[in-house]
C-alpha cells in the first residue's frame, strides 16, 4: 500500500550545511542501483553549491521531520528548456509520495524560470522512476538501449513559487 508523503515534508534550496549529506544521499542511490560508483561520471557532485548556483539552475533538498530524504535539480539546457537531474530519495523513504512532491517542486521551479519544457533521462532498469515520469505527463522521446529519455511540455498555469513545502 502506498503511503502519502508526510505533512512535515519540507523542500528547500540546497544550502552549504547539508551539501555533503545531499551528495552522500545521491551516491548511496548510485551504489544501490549500480553496485559501484564512478566519480568521473559525476563531476557536479564535487561542488553542488557551485554547480547549481548558475543562472537557470536550482537544486532542492527535502526533509522529513528534519531528516534529509530527497534531492532534485533543474538545470538550464537553453532559455526555453530545463533538465531534471539528481532526483534521489533515500531508500527507507521510498514509496511515500516524496518523489512526486519533489517532481512537482521542480516543475514549479522550471515554470518560474520560464522554461516551456523539461527533459530528463533515467536508466531503463529503474522501473519506478519510469512510472513516476510517465504518470506525470512525460513522454518517451528516445530509448537508447540503456536509458530512456523523456520530455514534457509545461503548461502556462498560474502558480506561486514556494520556498518550503
């Protein structure tokens, strides 16, 4: 049975005091999924604060009762398109609606940045991620045999950018 995201879930922009913890959460997910970590494939993780401080980039961390449980980012592809990256939920907190809440936050942020569409990619074996994205209106544009590449056109709906959630 799927649990709902905790009402105490708070999503904030990344800040220095939790940068190492956010990096560790992402790396733990890689280790779990791949069985190893190749640091050369993830240069942005060396300096999350610097990498995601660029114009059009955002990086969020989610807390449940003070525990860092998820990360997610949007990076600028061009002035009309953003890319969702670094979506990760701590393994013991999965299937509670946290990824859904983070995805909504990232989409709101992309609209705030005036992006008209979002793209992302995920590994073909990550079925739960593929279900999350397809159930939220992302359409498969390419399957390269290892990764599925998705795109979503963002609506113009009114919204309020929320600092915490």
